[in-house]
C-alpha cells in the first residue's frame, strides 16, 4: 500500500466512523486518562483480542485516535489480523472515565466478514442455553446453598455478552483501574 492510498484509506475510515471533528489522532498530546487507558489496553491487547476474534492471530494493534466524551474519553483500538480472505482489521472503541478506567466498549469499523465479538457472543449464547435450565432446576429442587449459588450464577450470566465480559476482564486484570 502506498502512502497516498494509505492516507486516502485513513480519510475514508475517519469519515465513516461517525467520530466528530474533535477526535484527536494518536500523535496529538494525550490527556493522562487516555495515556492510562492506552497503556492498560496495550498491556492486555492479546487478551482483548481473544474476545474480539478468538480464532484469529493478531498481527498488530494500534491506537489511532481518541476523543473527549463527557467526563471521560473514547479510545480507538485497531487490531490487524489475517483470515482466509486476507488481511483484515477490526476497531473496538473503549470508553474510559477521567482517570483512564475502562467503562465500556463498542464495535467500530471492521473489514472482515465476522463482526468483532460475534464468535464469543455465539459461544456465550450456547453456554447460556445449556446452563440456564440446570440453574433453574437447582433453584427449584436444590439444597439452600445450591439455590443461592444458582440464583447468583443465573443473575451473573443473564445480561453478559462478549463486550461486557471483555470490560470485566480488563477490570480484573487491572487495566480498567
């Protein structure tokens, strides 16, 4: 890819993302919160990628831009990888608070056929389909301690998806501090 086509691609990506004109490039002076978020995300990039595309091999990760978002910031994390169609990329936009703690994430742009987080979401749905009936049985027929454990487990998995588990992973690993 030549510099001209790379620059044109960057313009197309920025125009298509919905990020506003106040979005800053990675080379722009970053606030401490953005630096903290980027440092943590960089340290856990392999783990995050397992939520984004668990069957692919990450080739590169970058943080091309950030922007202010209320009391915090949005940080763009772009993964480059190769699948059976060739070179692909997926963007995940992380929202962090004013101290750089990760609060949430959303899918940005991607070039492959499979959207980021889709494979993990499918696995979670399958696991929920297997586990939920068993948890209900425990709640109805189990010992008191099993009923409480089953209720807690069911509540935990009820609203979980790959994005929320990715954020939870980052908080547990310390990147979301």
